[in-house]
C-alpha cells in the first residue's frame, strides 16, 4: 500500500522562532534583529543536524546574546503554539481510510521534546517518525529518506513526500519518492486527490 510521508514544521505546525525572544527583547522586531545578528537560522540548522544549542551559543561574542541563545530551548514552546489545522484535517482523513502515514522532520533533538509538550499528537499519529537531530542527518540528505523507508518497511517508490521546502522535496524525488511542495492545506488536498489518496 502506498504511504504518505509528512514534514512537520511549516506543514503541520507553524514555526515562528522570533516568539522565543519577543518578550525578553521587547518586540518581535527586536527578536528578528537578534535572529539576524546571531546567524540563528544557520545555527538552528546545525542543531537540526545534531549539534547542541549551548555549544552553538559559545560561538557568539556577546555574553548577553549567548545567554539569550541558550534560552531558546526553554522558550521553544512559544515558537510552535499554532497547528496548521487544515493539514491535520487531511492527515486525519488519510488515517481514517487506512493510509499509512509517516514523517521526516528536520528538528533539534533538544527542542523536539518541547514541541511534543505543545502538540503531543506528533508523538502518536505517525507509523514511523524520523527526527533529524536524533539521527545526526537531515533533509535533503538521501540517507534520511532511506532511513524512513527502512524503518517503515516501504519502498521509496511507494511514498509521496510532503514538505514546504522545495529542496527537501527534490531530495525525496532523488531517492525515488513522489513529492508534493506544500503551500496550503487546500492545495495539498487537491494534490493528494489527484494521486488517488483522497
């Protein structure tokens, strides 16, 4: 049976990293400036690949920036408060009809447990779940797609992969999966219907 493989951040959960520091810095604008100043997105990607936020913080020169950066893990829940409900509705329809549903997410091993506190269903709804930070390999590396297939007992050719990052969709296609670039829940519904999933 064909399976559907979801990304999580930007597809099922809305991620707004500036909200971790907006209160401490006084505004979202100041938090965005902090993100730019500290190279947060590049460092966060390294955390998604297995590095620790405390180690990444030590690369910063300003002690206050270091402390704020380390606080990210404890403040993480603020960044993922909102689910993308329309996508959850699609996922629930797939599960209700018996379609195998799995996930591959680029997510830090440190922040993943914090995300589960906000959205516990993330730990329950997938047949197989691969979290990049726990594995030390991240999308679009071919190894992470093969890891999911091996653990789920499915062939890449029997999977359709959904991600808001086009580069990650291309990575999935490179190993033989079908791919859908996520833009909106409605567009996803149409794309899965066209493929005969819904």
